[in-house]
C-alpha cells in the first residue's frame, strides 16, 4: 500500500479498494517502524490523522470526491498548525503551538488531505543539508551516510522512503528542488505569490514560496492544486486564476523550445551530472522539443546577492523571537537586555545566528548601499537575463545541483562551500520564477535531478514537460533499498 502515488490513492479510494483510515494506519505504522533510521519527522499527529481520515471516508460515503479527499500528507514544520507544535526546526520554537492554521494547511485540510505529522527541516529553513535542525540531522534513504538536502530534507526523505506519498515544503533558494534532486523526487517551487505565505514562518519574505514534494509530476499537480490560490491574508499573494494543473499534463511537447544556458556547464559541475543532463535533453528531443543554447550572463553574481538579501530579510524577520511574546525564554533574566540576549543566544543555533549577524551588518547604516542595495541591483539583472531568455524559449533546462548529496558533516566546517551548491536554484527565487526538479539518473547510487524553469505562472508547463518525460523514463520509479 505504501508504494502508491497520490494519483493511485485517489483512484483506489474512489473505487473503494481501501479506506483512508486503513491507509493512514498503514503509513503511521510504517513511519513508527522506519523513521528512526531517517529522523524525517519532528512530530507525528496520529490522533488528528485518524480523525481526518474518518471524516474523509464519511465525505466519500456521502458522494463527495476529489483527488486529495483522504490522501495522507505531511507538512514541513514551518507551516503553522493550530494547537500542534510548529517548531521551524529550532529550539526557539520547540514549545510553540500555533494558534491558527497556515492558509496552505487550511486549504489542504478542507480538500480532505490527512496530516500524518510535521517534517524535519533546517532551522528556520536555513541550509542545504538538513543538518542545522535542532532535532538532529535527517538521513538520505538512498544512503544513510549522506544528507537528504535541505532545508525541506524531512519532507524529502519521508516521501523518498515511501513513508507517505507527498508532503508540503518551501523553497527560498532551492529547498524544494535541491532535496528533490538528492532523494529522487519531483519538487516544484511555484511562482512567487502563487501559494499563500500566510502562516508559513518567514525566513526571507521576498524569496520564500511553498510548494509540493512528491514522486511524480502528476502528484505534484494534485498537491499544488490544493495549495495554490489568492489569499487576502497575504499581501504578496497574486489574484490570478489557478488553472487545472492535471488537465495539461498530457499536452504534446512537439515544438517546445528548451533553452540550455551555456553558463550551466562550467567547471563546478560534476561531469557525470552533465552527462545525465545531456541524456535528459535527448529524451525531450525525442518527444519533439527543440534545443537552443542561451545565456544567463549575470548568473555568477547570484550567490553573493542571495547571501546578502536572504540574511538581511532573515535578520529582520527573526527579530520577533525575543523571548517575550513566544518561543524560548531564558531562565532568570537580570533585565530586559539580558532576556533578549540569552533567549536568542540559547534559542537559535549557529547557522541562524550567523545569518542574523550577516543580515544586520548588510543593512546597517554605512553598509546598506554597498551590500543590500547592490544585491538588489544584481537581483534585477538576474531577472532581466531570464526575461530576455524567455523571449526566445519556453522553458530553461539544466542541472538542479552541481554535485550529488554529500556525506553528513562534510561541509559543516565551511558554510560557504554549502552556499555554492545553490548555484542553479537561487536565481529562480531572486527572479520569482517557477522551477521544478525531476529525477534524471544516478551517480554512485545517489540520485541526480534535472531542473526546469518557466515564465511566471507557467507551473502547468513545467508539470506537463516533467510528466511527459516521466511517461518515457523510469528514474522516478526507483526505490531506495531497505524502504
Ligand atoms: N540553501 C539556501 C539557504 O540556506 C536555501 C534554503 C531554502 O530554500 N530555504 O538559504
């Protein structure tokens, strides 16, 4: 039962082959049995899951239908869940029970999805390896000595290990696409503003975007359908109609213009990954796509710009965790300043403290123009590169990451080495564009992802291309040994 995709579950439930309650119990037992190896969950919500599953079964018995009605999922632990711990992977929020549901959580619950639990993540979504979580590192089911990617490493590891079919995640600089690549999943970062950020604990507000992690493009379409849409509670959410993402999956790729940026194939890219990317290009050519070389000349400036903008926004967003209103509070503070200092010093881990310091520095008087303002100018250049490219092509294709998943601990002493791994993903966040990663093969037994980028609000096109590719390849069907 645990091998089923969301689409298969929807058909099975509609055909009354099993109930949501039965399936939910099977998956909860599987998580209890196998997750100690992975550490992919921070909280299991068994009672809520059984209650939601029974309610979904009752709704189906009353004649209701829907792809998510009775479908088991989990939420990255930065989506607020009413009355349930929402930790953001941090000691700071270990004691925080959200007083309300995030819009994404509420929408999926209304569609009948069943929440099995809250997944592990890098602390405040800062990281690319899921090693900065206060709840401990997450392991990659393809090789337990390797990282699953981050920051949505818990959602990725759990779905890859068939503990559940799909999960929510967020992507500020790659945190949906990179763990998808590292664990052989399909993950989609929507256009900025497509999915509401209300109740999604903020890291870098102008870059953060929620989206689906699943095994197939077909399942990403189903989950995205439940997440997307305008929300008046989020002033950056966009009032554009949500298309039927499943309806366009079958469209032909005949004549599709795919741009391949020449800058992507530089010295930093593992040649074995480059070869797999070339194979995926050939596969898409067989399906009728036309390849064109393009250029994204400002790409090399994106990492430094991102690592100024994201920490700057983080330093502002995280100032609310002051030990007064919610979250960790130190024991016996001497005075207010001592309360702030020790609560934050004890509650935040090293990577979060590093980002707050960098961000506060970049925003400080005298440095703002040199760092923050300059980074914003680079951001515009990166966006302009994409706008020029999309005048000539329909999608852009390349690797998701320059290397496969590294060994646990391998980059702990060198944060910049980890930042450099984000080279292919962060440009989409800087520009606000949608991006998808899908399985493209293996290197040393570790999965490799190919990334597709599209113009604003063209999530349907990304899902269509990925689905057609998955109808003709079987990388996405491979299962890690032991799971
Ligand atoms: N690795 C990037 C960072 O640490 C991206 C993380 C994310 O997308 N949440 O900022």
